[in-house]
């Protein structure tokens, strides 16, 4: 049996109003990939933040490489060989890739930072990982997927012996995920112990050796992955059996509610036209960079529209800002919940109430607190947001509960069109089902629902109709019940295939 390199026993941790960990335990061996699983709010990230020195524990014992430690500082954990890749990107966007990778341990030349040496060292690490990124590039200019790969390279650059990955694939393409798995297998073979936190359970079969499951801050079980099934894992995670991963309700397709005609907005939204009807959910599929998120932002008034028309109930509506869209009854649950959807330092109450002040204020602009409390409590109840009260800061919630707050703030409005952009990214299987049920409720109410997802099984399982995009254009439309992943992928690579064929023809002519 391989050596145990991390042992945490009886770990307790409380935050104001919340007991995040209750007598939790965890063990990791050298040369293994341990999946740490549980619903949002189960305590996974909190436990790993204690191991990596981000949080202090209230009680319990911790051994790393056979030696007992009290509370660690992040630098101490790093010196021991413990590295963590956080779920939320933790980069300095104004600094270069190399500067981010060596932040806090810069290579010096005399009394000055040796940027050339850092860029060379960073390039060597990136090349070893087969990551094609210029170490001199400013991180803020990179897409989210590339920033995630820089985070991974940064963690590996410290010669980690314990590597914690918290939702590392949430912003990666299929090709990048394959490359990440190759890196993980290499590190495992070199003796590194890897903790892998993910809600994408289908990924586990490719890399995982053992599984530890937590629920409500407590340890539930640990098992060899090869000796269990996905259904057993899900049952342990949620404490009950989930019979239907993609619940679907049947509604009669109603009148046309919303229409986009010949929308153009920058390079990623080109002549986009589609319609949404009452009583249906329309999924937007495509590869990363297809222009789906940019389309939602242009519709909602976040990004400038160059041309095109937006119609609600057959009438053109001018949308220049998000306020125009909200007033018209069009709302967006954005892809990046922390950056665009929440004020993390404000309580749940204010996050839900803020976009609804027009409904909560009386004639003198004074907020009706009774009405506000009723609205917020209803959102928390309807979406099963795990919180002891409405005064907890949104930033203190788990990722899935943060997502629910973003959705909850729109529930009070009589919205006609609800747009979800990657609504289930980084949330657990039970929370996903709750989001799907919410979409179905909106559909039954005659609200037009549009959602963007990079998960093809999700699009096929939840949507009634699928619109596929590639290179900023709509390349096809399919009825979900008759669609296959092959058909969707063919449409999602339509322009890439056309470019490849053109290049081949040009090569033959030459």
C-alpha cells in the first residue's frame, strides 16, 4: 500500500451562522488521484483550504508527510509541497503570465526582478505541459480557459507533492481537458498525491483511484472508484436517490414571445437570427468561442450592438443597456456569477433586492422592508438556498448557492424572457436538477427560456429545441428529442470543417 501523505481527523470549522465542517476527516496517499465529492456546501473546498493554509481550523488534527501541524499559512503549505488550484480564478489580470506564475517568489537579479529569467522559466514549465501560451502575455487579455491553464501551470511550478484541484475543468474545452488528464496521470505516476474536486462525475472514470464523499460538512464514506457505481456515488452525496438527472415537462408550444433579427455585435456575433416561443426551452450549443455568451450579452445590452433588431411580442424594443432589457422583461443569469451576477461583499438580502428596487420602493423612494423580506425569503425557499439567514454575505456561500442567488433575484419580476448562460457550471448534481426544475417552472408559466451550455448531454436532456453556433454564426437548429451528439458536433464545427476543406483544396491546386 502506498504511503499516507495527508491525514486530517476530527476537523471542525464554523463561520458566522454556519458550521462548515463537523468532525470531518480525509486521507490522501502518494501517487493517487482522490476525488473529493459532495453537494455544494458539503465542506469540500473549506477542508482543502485548511490543508492549503487559507483557513484555520477550529479543532481537529492534521498530519502532512507524517508530521503534525497546527494551522498553516499559505506560504508554509506551499513550502511543504501543498499547492491548490481554486475554483474561482485567483490571478492578477494586469500582470503577465510569468509574473503571475512567480508571484511572491520572484526571480531576482541583484535588487531587481529578473523578468527575462522568469519568462524563460515560465516558458519551460508551459512547454513541459504542452500549453501554448506566451509567458509575456498579460493575463487579463487571455480567455478564461487559458487563464485556467496558467493557474494549473502556476501550481505545478512549485514542485507540488500534494496538488488540490477545485473544479479545474469548468472553463476548459474538451481538448484542454484531455491535456489536463494527461498531466494528472503523469503527476500521479511521479508520486504526487492529487485531490480532485469536480461536479462533472463523468470525468472521474478517466483519472480517479479513490473517492471520498462529504455531506453537510461531515465525512460520509471513502471507497475505491472501481468498486462503486455513479448511482451509488450520487446517493451518498445527496443522501437520497436521484431518479431523473434531466427532468423534462411537456407543454404545448405557445405564441412567439421573443425574436432576434440579424444581430451583429463585434466579431463573435454575426447576423444572428432566432425566435423563442412560450412553453419551450431553447438550448444554445457550440464549442468554446462559438459566440453564444457574446450573443446573450448583446441581447441584454451589456455589449454594443452594431445592427439588428430585438422584438418582444412582435414589437421592436430598443435595448442599449441592461436596465433597458430588465425594464422590458428580459433578464440574464450570466456566465461569470462572481464578476457579473453578484455583489459578493453584500448580504443575500441586498443581492436579491437590488435589481428589484422599483418593485420594493414606495412613492418616496423608501424600501418596504416587509415586502423585501417576503421577496427574499420566497427566493431562498423556492430555490432551496442553504443559508441560516438573509444577512450572510453572498461571497460566503458555496458556488451552487451563489448561482441560486443570481437566479433568485429575477424570480420576483414578471419577466417575459429568461436567459441562462452556463447556469450549472460548478454546481453539484442535486443543485443542477433544481435549476432544471426552475427552467421547467418558467416554461410552464409561458415564459420564454433560453440557455447556453457547453455540456451536450445537458442541452439534449433539458432543451426542447437546440440552436447550434460556430464562429459567431448560427449553423443549425435541431429538435432535442431527435438530436444526437454527432449531429450537434458536426454543426458546432461547420466553419472549421469548411476552412479545412478550403485549405486542402488550395493545397491540391498548388
